[in-house]
């Protein structure tokens, strides 16, 4: 029961993986008008629950909006800080610290992204191989949710770490430059 509640909590906290990209939505609208399921055409995906773009983004360590609670509440992310380094007036030391955090985040996010892909693939295989049961689904979705939650927490931690690198004035300028103020 604890595992089920934990899984439900993580799945509702990480909705980004359940969303389709804009291209798929446009395609789905067209298919629906023809009487086809909105899912028609995606059954050939390597991992059914992940679009090609989501898979590529996970492998690349991209943020995929996972850190929005931090980003939109005044906690800058390393990637965007590097993009705005000159405008923020980062010192050489701040650039170095930010670059180091970004590189660490990428290594961590890529590894966790591969684990997300792998856990989603495992879930896919259960159904493809006709081995799905209530127990195996519960166990495998819990693992997938745990990996997704760890990936999200990783991105959020690096936003938090940036608060030790930037001055309050730089954080305020970042938020203004990003259009949040």
C-alpha cells in the first residue's frame, strides 16, 4: 500500500512524461477526425510511453520543465545562468562554479534519464510479452515513478545550489531577464 501511494504521489508530481509534444497533438487531432485513435501511429515507438523527443531529451540531460517550481519561484538554473553570464555580470569564479554545477547536473541527469527510459521499457515489455500482472505492474510503475522522481529532484537540487553561487542582486536580475518580474 505504501508503494502504491508513493507511486501515485510521484506520478502526479511528474506529469511531464505523460504529455505528448505539439506535433503528436496535431497529428492526433487529424487522426481523430478520420476515426482513428489519437494513439494510432505511436505503437511502433521503442518505448510506448515516451515520444522520440522525450527519449532524446532524457538522454541529453535536458530539464524538460522538471524544475519549474524552482525556476518560477526565484531559483535560477545553471544552464540559463550560463546563457546569461555576461548580462548577470558573473565573476570568473562564479562562471567556473556554475559550469561545474552544470556539468555535474548533466552527468547525473543523463544517468537518471537512462534509468527512466529503461524502467519505461520494462513496463512496455511486461505487456508486449504478456507477462503483466497486478503485482508486476505495481512494482514496475513504482520503479519508473521513483526514477522520474529522482530525476526531478536532481534538477531541483541544482537550481537550489545556484543560490550559493549568485548574489541576491544577480538572482533578481536573472528573474527580470527571464521575464518573471
